[in-house]
């Protein structure tokens, strides 16, 4: 397998990769992203619909495993393999002391409405923390929820930090970014459920809210929680009972509780999530 050597900072590909690693607006405009590490590279290799245009190796740091994986990606995806000096690689990589493999991957296109509006979903209302956003995607995928939607003010879900926190779950869900609450209300065929510590029903004691069809759990940002607009759009509100003396749950933990509660209720009725 031919590996193309790049040694100059002035190389246009190096300049492009630096911007993809650091600039969310550029990333969205180009419709491409960088992933780093063995695990994420293996994930995209396992998904035949994920397009990979380039595999990037570090000249002095790439392991034999990374080099072998690069060749597999090149063969399966038709991608070119580039070898960068350690200095150039480190100037691009979002991870310190990585294993020496990155990939440029096309951002999957947002699905048509008919593909997601009748499925269970998770809506992130203004969630901006990258670690939380990635963990929320990972929790949704683990609970069998295959649709993740964000409000206009939420974090970009394709940045390196969110991707690392998601651990590959991005490629197991459909992602719709920048969807205002009013559009979600108009487009979504199921019911909107609010996780809200300020009121509503006890989640664990409430009747089965999954029996009427698909549901979309709406989660707000740390601190402010759901916006007034999001709360006004919901069909029902629920709060999670927590031990006395504990103020609240992290939004990612709260979402996991709600998503797996939905899964549990469906399994009790013999319905696969």
C-alpha cells in the first residue's frame, strides 16, 4: 500500500486538517471531520456507509496496529494514506500522545423527516459542554435511541472533543443539528417529554408513558436546564427522585436514567427498544 509523505507546514492538506481540528464553523462548511485513535478508526471501518477520504499516520509514533488499520481503511474506503512528521502530526492531532492514526471522514448527511420523526429521540436544548454532548450521544445509542437532535444554541456534535466522548456512537445514530423547538414540535410525530427537576411526575412512579408510541426526551444545559420555550412545547414533565441532600444530577446522567427507563418499560411490555 502506497503511503504519501508530507513534510511541509505549507502543504494545503496540512492547513485543511488543522482547521478541521480547531474550527467548528469550517468543519460544518466543509462537511468533514477528523477522528483520532484506533477505536474510532475501527468504528468507521465497520460502517460501510461512512466515507473516509484520508488516513493520516505519524512517521515516528504510529504503531504497527495503526499502520495495518490504515491499509485496511485505504482498501475498504478507497482512501489515501498520508504520513506526516511527528511535529506536523502533533500540530493537527486533537489528542496528546496518541497512537498515531487519524482519519478525515465525511459528516453524515442529516436524515429526511420520514427516517426519524416516528422514532424515539433525544433532544439537546442548549447543551454546550462537549463532554456532556458526547456522553449523551453514547447513552442514547446504548439505550436503543437512534435519533439525537440539537437546538441552534447547542454544541456542534462533530468536534474532536464530542467525538472522543461519544466513543464512536455518532455513527450508530441519526443526528439532526440546529433544530428549533418549534420545528421539532411541528415535525416530530411522537410525544415530547421533559426531564425537569422543577416539577411534573415522579419518573419511577408514573404510568407507562411509552405505551402511546415514540417519545423524545428533552434535556437542558447544565445550570439553566430546559428553556421556557422547550418546557412550553412538551407534552409531559418528569422529575428523577434522588437521595436527600443531593442537589441534582449531571445532564448526561439524568438522560441515561430517562432513556433506560423508557427502554425498561418497553421491555416489560415485550417491545424491543
